[in-house]
C-alpha cells in the first residue's frame, strides 16, 4: 500500500482496519450497512481522508463512488479490502471481480471458502467457485486469523486471501456470466464423467470440442474449460437466458495464463 492510493473497504465495522489504512496514507471509501456504526466511524475519521458511506455493499455502485471521490487516485487502480460477512462472500467476490477490475482484492473470509477458492484440480473441494475465480484472478491465501481476534469469536476459522486480476483473463468480461453458468452445470455432477455430466452432449460431441469425454470436471483446470466452441456446449447443455447470452461469443481461445 502506497500513500495516496484509494481503497474501498467493505464492512469497516468499528474501524480498526480503516484507521490502519489511514495511518499508511491511503484514501479510504468505507461502506458500512449498519447506520449506527457508520455514524460512529464518520465522527472518528472526519477530515482525515476517509469517506464513510452508509449502505449495502452489494447494492452500492463501488466504481461510481470511486469516480466521484474527492481525492481520486490517478496513478493506480482501485484496491478493495474488507472483513466481509461470511454469508455473502460469493456475491461480494463476484462484484469485486466485475469490470472495470481493481488492482487487487484482499478479503478476510471463512477458511473453508478460502480453501475452495484456491483449490487445485483433483481435490474434493475443487469446484465451480474455484474455476470461476481462477479464470479471472490469481488466488493467494496469505494467512489465517484466530477466532480469538474477534469479539465475539466466531465458530469458524478465518483466512485472508488476495485476488489479483489476470492481465489476460481466460474469459472476457461479457463472457463471464455464461461461462460461470456452464462451469456450474459441469460441477452439478462432479463425480460423473463429462459425457454424463453435461446433458445434451455425447462422446463424439465432446471429442469434437477437444474434451476427453471420460474425464471428470473436478480434474480439469480452469483453462481447460475454455476450449472448442463453447457457444455450442451452452446451447445444448444450458437452457434459457444463459444459453442465449453465450450465442455468438468467441471463447475458443486456449490461454495458459494460469500456468505462468
């Protein structure tokens, strides 16, 4: 963190992390849903480079806040941090990874979720969440946080993760929703071979698309899901608006970004 950089903090609570960020010279936009906590923090940090916004982080437009911040960071892209509510971890990560992408994201999450996000192919916890995030960002588990660090202490373990958006993501921004839907379809029957997991495609179809029909989805790295004419796959395996979203998209690129 460099002095002058702008950070959006999700769920500042009593402001412990907020004050640390301010001490390091960051410009902070803190989004707090609890009105009482937001007002208390606003009083504490008034006039010291922090804008406190009262609202639901899932509903507030982060990029609009950033664009009209009094001291916008013109040298570096936005950073996003937060000790986020565990029950909305996935939606908040999805939002944080919505273009225009930030420079990096650092979240404190439930350790079990961190393990799933960072999981490698072949393991029991590797799944649609792993692929969805790893297709657009590099995932790092930084360190664990003991339950005693919280008041009241939670019943689950916590881990700090860092997500760094890839310079060349495996899928383009307009492809992400449909890509995630296709991956979710594959993992809905994670223990079955692809020929039985993806309805509407037979062995010949999968081979034509450069897939091994005998492999299980849980053994494929994120890059392996981006191959062949996936618009065809989705047309045949995912119905409704998602399939329509995929039609015409060029996702035949085979990128090896994650291997770098």
